[in-house]
């Protein structure tokens, strides 16, 4: 399956698989957690909290990732991409641990904003690295390999998440999600030595204005 896939792409795919499997545990039961632990007196209030939580995450992520992407493109090389990738992954991994202490709606909103900040750093940097390092003439295969493993991991994890909550509780889900997310970051560090070095912008040579004899 991974024959012919370069080391950077393998690192990206392994990280994507573990990270999304971790969050796949949490995604199906997150709304239930809100209803049972944050909005215990009103189902309608719980639905409202879930709606605002979704709003804060997507607005934060959407507003930040374009300027971050612009900054990363402006600075040549991939070292900055790599560290934005790592820092964003760390921020995202800490969010599930925050849910352990959440008790009021604003705790959830703050954590969703933090999650949005982390993902706004991950998306531009990871996609940039993915695009630059994908193997020539294997673009479709490696993209589908990443998507397939991501889907399988998230699907299986979703079922496991429901079982874990039913028998152990939400705290176990938060700890497992956060721990696996942090663990996934270890897959990225072997790819650091393959990152393109930082280079200075090359100024364009102005067109020659004189006469040339051929």
C-alpha cells in the first residue's frame, strides 16, 4: 500500500490517520456531552450551545487560515510551515483535555475558538507540505490513500466512541482523544529533515533594453 510513497507523505498520512481517528472518537458524542453536562436543564439550550460552539470554531478557523497561508507562502522554504503544523497540532491536541474541566457554555466556546486557531495553523501548512511533496504521477493514488485511511479510522473510531461513552463515560473519551492527538505529532518529526530550507526571494532581472545581434 505504501510502496513508492516518500517519507514526507508517509509521515503526513500516518499523522492524518491517527489525528482524525482520535477526533472520530469524540465527534459523534460531543453534542450529547453538551446536553448532559453543560445544558442539563434544557435540551433547547443545549442545541443552542452546540450551534454557537460550531459557529465559534468555523469562524475562527476561516478568518485566520487565509492570512496564515499568505504568510507561509511569502516566507520561502518549509521550516515555518513545519513549525506552524506542529504548534497547530499541539494546540488542537490540548482542546479535549480542556473539556474535562468545562462546566458552562463559555468554557465550550473558548475551547472551540482554541480549536479553530489550531486548525487554522494546521490546514495551510499541512496542505502546502502535502502539495509540494506528493510523488509525481501518483497524485491521485496518494490523495485517495490518505482519504481512505482517514475515513476508515474516523468511521471505526466513531463506533468505538459511542461504546466507550456508554460503558466508561465522557472523561475517557477526552483523555484518549487528547492523548492520541499528541501521539500523532510524533509521526511528523522524522519528516523535518526533508523540509525545504528557507531561501531568500530572488529578485527578477529587468529585461534587457539594448540591441542584440544574432
